[in-house]
C-alpha cells in the first residue's frame, strides 16, 4: 500500500469515527410508542366549566408500578371540537404522557358562542391537572408529574400556545386580560400555526430557552407554510425546529379532513389521513420526550436523524447547538486521532525508506 493510499484509508476511518455515535444512535433507536393500551375519560374543567377529554397510558401494572407521567395540554383549533383530536391525542399519550384536550366555548362577535381558544384556557387546564391528580375517584390520581407540562396546539390553538410560551399578547382575542406564562410549561409543539398581529407583523417570541417546534403541512391552505417559516425565524432561543410534512394540509392532524363546523381548507391533502396523524403524533411525542424527559435518543431523532428516516418529513433545526459537554470531547477525540494518524504515516514513511 502506498503512503497516499494509507493516508486516505486512515482519514476515512477518522471521519467514520467522528460520526460513529450518531450513526449508531440513528440505526438502533426505535421511534415507536412505549404503551400499547391508551384509556380516556371526560371531565369538566372547574375553572371555566368546559368539558375536556383526558387520554392516558393504561398498562396492566398502572396501579402497582410507580408511574409519573408528564402532561400535555392540547389547545384546539378555532371551531374544532375536542373529539376530532382523539386519534392524535391517543398516539401522543402512547409515548408516555397524559394528554388533556379541553374545549373552550366562549362568546364572540363574529361566531356567537363558539369553540375559540385563548390563553386563559391554559391556566384553567393546569388547575384541572392538579385536581385530577388529587381526586381519589380520578383514573389518574397520583400518576401525574404536574411540574412538567408541554403545550400542543392546532391552528389558532397553536397561536395561543406560542403566545403563552412567548409570554406576550398579540391580539386581545388570544389573551384577554393579563397572562403570565406558568413556570410548569417546559415545551411547545404546534401544528398548522403561526403568530402575527392584526397588521400581519410577526413579533419576536422570547421563549427563554423553552423548546419549540412548528409542524407544518406543505399543502396547508389555511395557515400558509411561509407564515410558519416567518414565525420560526422569530423564535429567540434554541432548541427550535420547523418540521415540514409533505402532503399534509391544515386538517391532517384531525380524525377527518375539514371537520364539521370548521372553516375548510381549500387544498386537499395528498398524504393519507392516518399516516399524517401518526407522523404528527410521533414527532410531537418524541419532541415532548426530548424536552420534558431529557430523552437523548428522542432529542437526536427530532433535531438530527429523524428526517432521514421519515420520507414524509424534512426538518430545519439549524439553531440547535451542540451540547457544551460533548463538543470538547469531540475536539479532543479528533486531536487524539489525528496525532495517531500522523504517527502511523511517519512510521510508514520510515518503513518505505528503509526498504527502498
């Protein structure tokens, strides 16, 4: 073998070595749900008297093992009843979360009494979570980690969630009265959502390091993809990601396209509805695991490796920094490997000279 060929082989080995952890993680990680059986029940939100559906993992050892599930609050889209999110909510719950889906019925000048979310709904939902966790007759009594809350949202509900995480009030319809972001909110994933004021101005979202992902269908005719991109640009702190879903429209998250009562999307989805719901739920569930449970495999899937494994998704996550604890180790590893490489090349040079 020539010195040049030897150098190429060693350099290729070095490049493979530098990426070996990511390659191993991508090939061995299984992004499927953790729980097969999901149960649900309906309760009344004490704070505003609205109904809410609650979905929770229901393994056979639920009452005998020491489970502590983080909670995800799903804020509905405008005029979309909570029941239309049942498939999505069940699948998110299967990743190890209790998912609360409240209705928010209130009066409005345009629609009369209608399902229209606002930030006050988040406060009452969080209060109800505490109630459910203490209520002896509740199926999930004592099973909740009430200090780890993720927000999910669709359409207007996503705008409400973004307002909450940014601790800002874009329009009075989203946040009537005063609102202060609850300290329990640690993450937010929003589908078909963007945040802009009545003058179409996109305001900075000061998320204070709270992870945020925007999931966006590329065939959304209601919440246009460019608006999600402009909103993503306004998220101040990483980690953040924009997850584009090929063939999905505005209602690819709901049980059926264009649910009864909702303003329809004029563009049809080309991605099968069940496939779309599974895709959106999988990315949401793994994002919540990465953000609320510090699941490193889920983190790598969302921000680094998942789009290569999912033909229906492309991810933009350029603002996710490498862990401060990992980067110096990689630099040290590269330095050590290059040092060994130089030694082996020099040794080979001496070998060839002595045999010339």
